[in-house]
C-alpha cells in the first residue's frame, strides 16, 4: 500500500527540509545544508504517493542525514 503525501512531507520536515516556494499543489523543498538541491513534491495530503515521489523523498532524507553528520 503506498504511503500518503502527508507522510512524505513529514519525513522531509523531520530532517530539516522546508518549503521554499509553492505553485498550486507543487511544493519545492530545500535544505539549509544542501544549497542547490531541491525536492519537488506535488499532491494533496491524503493522496497516495507515487513510487517516484517516495524514491525522491527517501534520497532527500538520506542526503540530509549525511549532510548533518558532516556538519554537527
């Protein structure tokens, strides 16, 4: 069963990502330790996430955790 978009947003927030800008249902997320890296997440909170959205968020969370280890 796919996760909900709200769960993906919570994952991003938990590791320090924040919404930089939004157009409609598309949110562009950035992280202060990762300049130039953005994650585009679209959809309403209750919508099932697509597999590529889950992959993108998983990779973004991993990048943020690695950056936090380098900059304690």
